[in-house]
DNA sequence: CGTTTATGGATACTGATACTATCCGTCGTA
DNA sequence: TACGACGGATAGTATCAGTATCCATAAACG
C-alpha cells in the first residue's frame, strides 16, 4: 500500500499523514526504493488510533506520540507502559491554589487515598491535579461537593473494576492497547454520558 | 479596588486581566473617571472561577465566556442556563467514524437512553460525542468495553445523584454557579481519581 | 506643585500547536 | 518516455492565549 491508498483507506489527507510521520506518531513505511515506501494494516490501525485520540479525546499530538511510544515499548512491564501513558494524559497545569489551600487539600486527599487503600506513587501527576481540584473547590466555596469525595471515589472504583473486567485480550500487545484505549476513550464515554444524565436530571428537576 | 490591587489579590498579571476584560470574561469595573475604574469582591470571585476553568479544567477561553454569560443570564430558567453551559463544554469534534459505524452506534446509544429512561434532546452535543465514541471503540476492536455501556451508565447515574444531593445553595444565582462548577470541576475530579484508581489497580495486577 | 507611577483603552507582537502548501528530484505506470 | 505520485525537506497559515507597547490622563508622593 502506498501513501495515497493509505490516505484513501483512512480518510486522512496525505499531508497530514506526512506530518504524523514527521512527528513520529506513525512508523515509517518499509522503503522499497529511496523514494517509495509501502504501508500495511498496522499503519491503518495506528492512524485510526491517532485520529480517535486527537479528534475525539482531544489529546495533543505531542502526548499521542508518548502514548504510542509506550504502546510500542513492549519490552517494559505492563504497569510501566500504563504509567507512561498516564503521565502523557495528565497535562502539566499551572498551580491555581494558594500554598495554604493546597497544603490543606493535600492532607485531605492523602487521607482519602488511605481510606480507599489506593497505593499510588507520590509523584503521580494525577495526584497533583486531584489536590489542586479539591483546593479549588474549597476556594470557590463548593465545600458540599468536597464532602462527597468518598462517594465519588467509590463510584470511580466501580469504573476501574468494569474496565479490568472488560480487558480480555489474547496477547500482551493487545492488552496494553486495550487498557490505553479504555483509559482514554473511556473518559470521553464517561464525560458525554455524564452530561446526558445531567441534562435529563436537570430537565426533571428544574423545567 | 483598582486593577493593580485586583491583580495582587488574585495573582493574575494585569495584562491578563485586561485580556479577560477585552474578551468579555470579566465585567468592567465601575468607572470613577474616564480612565479610572474600581473593582470589587465580585471580580475576585469571577477571576478565581475563570482561573479554575482555564487552568485546571482546561476549558478554552471562548467557552469560559459562554459559561460565565450563562451564569449571568439569571433571567432564563435554570435548566436553560445549564443547557447553555453544557453546550459550551462539548467542543465541536470532527467526525471520526464512518457513516455506517456511526449509524450503528446511534441505534445502540438510542436503545441505551431508552433503557435508562434518560430524556435528552436529540441535538444535545454530548449525544453526538457519545455516538462517535461508541463507533470509535467498535472500529478499534474494543467491543468488550462497549458491552459494559449499561454498567457505565449506572455508575454515571450515581455521580449525577451525588451532585444533585451536593447542591444546596440558598439563592438561585448560587445554585446555578454550584451546578456549573460541579459539572466542570467534578469532571476534573473524576478524571484524576480514575487515573489514581487505575494506577493502584494496575500496580496490584501487573507488577 | 511638579514629578513619578498607575490606569484605561487600543493596537501590535509573541510562542505554541496542528496542520497545509510548495518544492525538488526520483520512481512507477501507461 | 511522458506524467502523475512519492519521499523528504522547508516554509507558510490559522487559531489560541496571552504579553508588550503606546498614549493621554489620573493619582500618589515629596
């Protein structure tokens, strides 16, 4: 398959495919001559993944690169592969909260993790985001929401349990891909469902 | 309070505040003379909200504008206010799936909504995203995840229920603000918690 | 009372991101 | 053997989220 056919097969313009190649999101095709390469099913598959992440899940291209790199690094433990993908998914956010608010939130979050028995490394980027969010909620006067942290955590555990049950991939490669897709598209799924459920509830309560 | 003090009170640089004023995210201060304005508590509060949405929840500035506009439009029903905010939160996504895949997913999602008894308008942007996501999951070969749609929906209902319980605001204005903050920061909360729960689970299973 | 600093308002510039477009020399096919 | 497609490189574009600069005026300080 040449690049034109790859483009037709995926609906992605040739210049965009070239861009993904340049950025290292897509492995180069096998060169059959100095200026002729051939692409296969793998490339179609990968492009579909890229598009889902970029268009649907709005993951920045640089992050998609890290994610596919972690997928291709099948020589490291699965847990580390997932860790790499997780790191790519949590953007570095400018600190919003005051140091005091953050410190208080950190204590609170720490207690939550202990209660739930979640063992995470202290440098996990998602941890910083959670702390920052709790601090922001308090600063914005939404203490009532913070009071439900444990209930939130319980519902979140349900998702994670579902996703573990859902991954039933035959090979190690496919397992990793399954987990990563589940993590990312699962979030889009949850977000859109949540909006719909809210709309329905809001219609019942306030209209 | 003048703009310099506002800047000091919030930690936001003066040029950035001016930018938010230009973009209409922040109401202008009361003019005491042709080139002197005074700002109050409302402005501090609003800036904190803007920063939480922009920095923490990564909502684009244009969308934040629509959200604060919907908050200020307290002359329309609460349900419509929330609808406006919801619309601002669902970015227009380029269609990813093939027409056939989308049509199949649409049927599936429709059945789900009926089963759950969710009543949403057919033009809800989140609906399109959900359909697109289901189609993408199928195209990417993640049918096993799609099989858990109902379980996902159930867990999502749990969140919505929590959030309804959590909003206990005295006034109509504060109710709207509470719902909007809950919707947006609640998502950041869920996302970061989910990542942490996954990391913990992944450590237990695969390390 | 004069000088320095801050302010509101307008306009211009910047850096990052995600593509698009163009060019060039080569290659495969008709 | 002509002609469009290709690989590879470089340059250009649009959008976004601020920053920076300028101006005339107002406030604060000595």
